[in-house]
């Protein structure tokens, strides 16, 4: 893959990250299993981007997985 593909992928994942911000800072959270499963399903994507040296995409996907993990933890804390 070339540099421009990395940028296109990174920009699209960045948009998903921005879309998650209201959920992270807001009161209502997605179901915990939704957040956990989404974070887990993103792990292979993170690994693939890393293995292909797609550093921008890797970084954005890692942030995306972390945001979903934060949402899962927040939901867990709400349920306590």
C-alpha cells in the first residue's frame, strides 16, 4: 500500500473517532457488550495496520479501539 491509502484509511477512522466523542463525554452510553465487542473486533485491524506499516491508520484504529474500551468501562461504572 502507498502513503495515500494510509491517509485515506486514517481520515475515515478519524471521522469515526470524532463521532464517538459525544458518547464518551455524554451521559448515555452504548450497551457494554456493544462497546466490548467493537473494541475486540478492532484489534485485528490495529494489528494489520501495524504489520503493513500504515502508521496513521494504525494510530487512528488504536485510538478507536481505546475509545470503545473507555465507553465499556464508563458503562460498567454506571451499572455499579
